[in-house]
């Protein structure tokens, strides 16, 4: 793996699809956000955020996302999409994303997303449950994070 991936507790592999390229013959910008999303969902599955939603109607909602493009991806390639939580607030987390080209051994994009704990039954933000805070802390410290 690429040295920049150290410190990211969740790293997934995603093959670049031919259809993700645009008229300029590189992966379209929106696809990078999908790579971020795939890693973000893997992180939430790892800490049990998805099952919690089924029980409480409290789940994640993306508040903002930012992406800095470093290197244009092309087909064929496979990327590592990595994510970590840089900050935990009362009702939100700030996630840091990294996308690395395996073919070129280079960072293709990096970014940040703010994910808010949201009560879908009433349509407003909710405090981040303590159980999830503990799982995040465990995962970020290398201790797992899932049940």
C-alpha cells in the first residue's frame, strides 16, 4: 500500500470503470465523491452506524464535502479510497478522505466531509450517540471499533 494511507483505519479498493471517464479521457470529477462515499459508508458499517439507524431513526447525513484533485485518474486503474475521522463534535464528525492510484502510486485526490448525526423521524440533527463516539475512538486508535 501507499505510505500516505498510514493512519487511515478504513481503506477500500475500488476498480476504475471505463464508464467513469468523461469526454476529456479522465475520470469525471463527480466519481471522486463516489469514491469518498464508498469509504465513508464502509467506515459507518464498521462502527455500526447503519444498524443503529434501523433501531432509532438516527443516522448520518452529509453536511458538506470538499475535494482537491491532485492527479487525473484514467482506466485501467484501481484506487485505494481511505477515510479517517479527524474531529468529533457534539452532533457531527469531520472525515478526511484520500484517493490513491495503485497504477501510478500517487495521490489522486484528498478531501474532507462533515457528517451530521441526523434524526430522520423528526427531520433535524441529533447528538452523536456515546456508543458511536466510543467505537470511533477505538477504531481511530487501532482497536477495531465494531461490536
